[in-house]
C-alpha cells in the first residue's frame, strides 16, 4: 500500500538463510507501516510474527521484487545468493551478511548493506532503517540495475577461462611443461 515499506525475503532453507533474524530486525524497527514478504518454502508455523506475509513459492518472482522496497537475506551461510542478484537487477537495495558471497560484489552503503553476522539484529535494523528512506532507494535504483547487469554468467565464464589460460601459460613458461 502507499506509504508502506515492503521488505522482501526470498528463498528456501529459511533457518540457514536467516529468516528469524529478518523478522526480529523488522520488529526492532517498530514501524507499523513496514511489512515483510516471505517468498519460498518453509515451515511457516515456526516463523509466525506480526506484519509478516508468507507468499509461498512464487512462479514469477520479478513481480514481487518490483513490488518490494528493500531485499533482505541475513544468511548464516550462502556461497552466492542468486536471489540477491535478482533483487539487485530489479533495482532494490540488498541487506545481507558477510557470510553471503554476494556481499563481495556490492559496496556497503552504495548498493545495499552488508552486516557482519546474521544474528546482529541491531545491525540489520540499522540497515533497514537506512534504506527505508524513499529518496535514498530511488537514488540507487538505476545504479543497482546497471551493477547487476555486469554480473552476466557469460562474462563470469569468459573471465574464469581467461584466468585459467593465464595460469596455464605461466606454468608452461616456468617449467617448460604443462
């Protein structure tokens, strides 16, 4: 609704991805106009809270990314969250943790916020409040979309192959053998 702030958490494996920390951080914000939308599979009964809406599995996640204001994934561990990259591609600021490999491709305070640990609920709350400013979110929307566009898988594969070829060339030049 107009005037409300929609936080979005998307994914399965809610315990590892830190849903309980997202709920606790939102509760600390004490903003009655803030809602947490949860997309994905999980045991909803374990996570009941005020202002949380469970969407289940969403066949077209782009629609919920576009309806959200802030994406939050306070993961305990994730090599690289595709959901974070999808949110970034839709222009959302992403609040995540250093335990998420995705944090290596964004700049804290520019594309979103990187909190040290998932259980740092006060840090998550601060990040949510920082990105609750509509003007701040609007200012990063295009930047986030452009940044995500640079993360194309074909570019990643080409760069990886380039690095492997350079390493092989160095190995040949130093040993004379492959």
